[in-house]
C-alpha cells in the first residue's frame, strides 16, 4: 500500500490532466493503521533488515506527501488511525465525515510519531491538543478536528461522497498553474523543516522498533487480538 500510494502520487504529479488529487478510504475506514501482526511475521527475516526496510518505506511515503506539487485533498470517510492521521497535516485540504475519528496509538505500541506530525501538529492545533493526540492516543472526533484546524470541513456521513466529490469537481476547473504556484509559495516556507522532521522521526522510529518497549507492545497487541 505504501508503495502504491507513492507510485500514484508520482504518476499524478506528472499527469498534465490532473489538477487535484484525492485520497480516501475503501470501506468503512479511512485507514486502520499499520498491520502490526504482519510486522511480527517478518521478524524471522532478521530484525535489522525488517527495520531498515520499514524505515525506508516510511521515509519515502511521507516524502511523497511533502514533495507533491499539486493540490492534495484527503477525504476522510471514516475512522483514521496512525500514519493516516499524521499525513493529513501534509495535505492541502482535509474533508471529513461526521463519523470520522482520529487517533495515533504510537506510545502504547512503544514507538514514536511520524508523518512530520511532531512539526505540523503543534503548529496547527497548539502543543497541548497535539500532546493529547501524540502522547496519550486521544481519539478526536471530526468536529474536534475541525475546531483545532486539522480538518477543513465536516460533511454528513450519508452524503459524504456525493458532497465532497461534487465540490472537488467544481474546484478542479480552477486554473491548474495558478493552484500549483500558490501551493508552491505556501509550502516553500516550511519545506526544509518538513524534510528535516521526516528524517528525524524516521531515525527515532528505527531506534524504537528495536526497543524492548516495542517488543512488549507488539506481544501485547498480538495477545489481545488472539483473544478476540
């Protein structure tokens, strides 16, 4: 999935007919987070190899959002967890269903934040609200996310796709080069900081993934899942 999103963004960036790109979920969730059980299955390949591969993939995935030159819209159709939440702050506009929720369970799993959220979240919503999300795995509602600036607009769930994509279709008729130039100016002032945040977060993740905290969090997650 990481690789497919990277490929899709690169393809859209080079497509002259693409003005606005929308990321949304297929099904009830916008994103359900990483497959922790799948990670545990790969440990037999060698922990160091797994960590290096995973960290490179996260770095490239987040970088694809940072560097995307056109308008990027997130249409959050349901609950969003983990990197699907942190990368919302790298999108230009975020629309959410009123059934959407947002949480980042990094600390309970013994890992650390990614998606440049350690840079973007405090600047968008303030340090205390960002702390609730990043430190304590607070589950934020769609309206709370709108109030703190993470979400642009909330739509009724029953009409979400119809209203969001109808609105985006109208916006896609705006002059593409003007949109791109304006985005380039908006992003310009934070671009280097976002790149540095991505690198720093990935390096910390590499350390966390080899820590006892993560191993214990992984075992606890698997144990809870097996009891269901």
